[in-house]
């Protein structure tokens, strides 16, 4: 039975790789940058004792109305971590992306940062990127941390600092490659690169979230559940905790195809207590969002 389940997980990961692991790097000398923007709207009062963060792979926002409905079903989110956000090609203004995000998000005043990462595999006229949006002020400049990779796409972690009622909290939005058929295991290299950066400021309260693409690896006979365990162990070395009492990948997938499920979307926290979390079914993306509410603690 276990072998059969592992095979199904492997086939799922293979199809995942075919869907999101291809693509061109674009210009060889291109280095992604973080671009700031603001979405003006009615101010929404935040709970000064908690911070609610969510990660969601938007898969190109091909079904915007359903995505907006997905977001409306969630509690009030203070900080969003989005992956696979459609962005215009290099040299063109971000306004189309800003307009799409404005239509997607709940009402409010949002500060945003977006990074154009790679040419879009499906829409040859556009690119895909990562975006972080916050109801709380974003302090200083955003950073993009290069992650080691063996695949065809650039991989970066987008880091911002948000100002909460009890101090600064680092928020990191990451998107890793599928490595099921990669003998060099690029996914694991990216996690190690991420952890190395997170260790540089071990006392900083922080939340890391995104699409870790933890779908397993055929060359090492690893299932998604084993991949997740490896990521949990590595992030523990930088002081981060996973969501409490989370079931394994087979029981609680965030990406599912046919009869197989893999748990590839995650949130981790450091020096913050998780009060509650959920990963509900979505209709506007083939990923599930993951959200968590954290207690803000005085330093």
C-alpha cells in the first residue's frame, strides 16, 4: 500500500514539474528587483495583539473572480504572500498587475512589493513574479535573496519587514522548484540557502511562507511527507516552528491531482505563537491557501 501511495505521489510531482518546472530564465544578465507600490483604500483596524498571514499560489490569476471569492472566505488577513503573480515584461509598467491585485484583495489600504522573476511558461507575453502585500506599514527596503537552483527558473525569497504594535516582524515569501526528477535535488538546495539567510538574524521575530514545492524526489525515494519533514528539520535549525498539529502530506495536501496529494505550501514562524490556522479548499487556483494567526509578543 505504501509503495502504491508513493508511486501516486511521484506521478503527481512529475506532473507538477511539467506544469511549473519548465521555462526560460530570460535575459542572462537579468537580476530581479523588488518594486514597491501602494493600493489606497479605506483603513481597516488591525488587532494589535495578533498578526494574520497567508500564503497562496495564484497560478497566473487565470480565474480572478474565483480567486476573489476564495479570499473573501478567509478571515481578515494582515499580510499576503502570493506566488506566480502575472506581471508585465521587463521595461513595462506594473499597473496591470496592480489593477488585478486591487480587484482581488479585500477593501483596505495595502502596501505592496512585487518582484518579476521569470518569463511565463503559458503567456509568452508576460512574466511571473512574487508579491507581498501588507495592511501594516512596510519598513525600509525589501530584499531579494538568491536561492541556489539547478532548474531553468530563477528562485528568490522576497523579504520585507512589517511594523507591528510590538515591534518589527520579518516576512519572507519564497517559491522553490519542483525537484522530483532532479538528481541534484535543487529544492533541497534552495531550502538550505533560505535557512542560511534566516540564521543571520536569529533574534528577529519572523514568518516564512510560500510554495516550497516539497513534492518528493525519485532519486532518493522520498515522498512529499519526507520532503516536508526535511524542511521542518532544516528550518528548526534557524529557530522556526511549523504549523502546530498539521497532518502529513497524504492526509492534508495543498495541491492535489487525481488521487494524489502533496503538501507544498507552508508557513513557519520564529518567536511568534501560532493561535490558529487553516488550509481551506480553493476554487480559483489548483493550490490551497494556508493562513495562520499569530500572537504578537513583547520583546
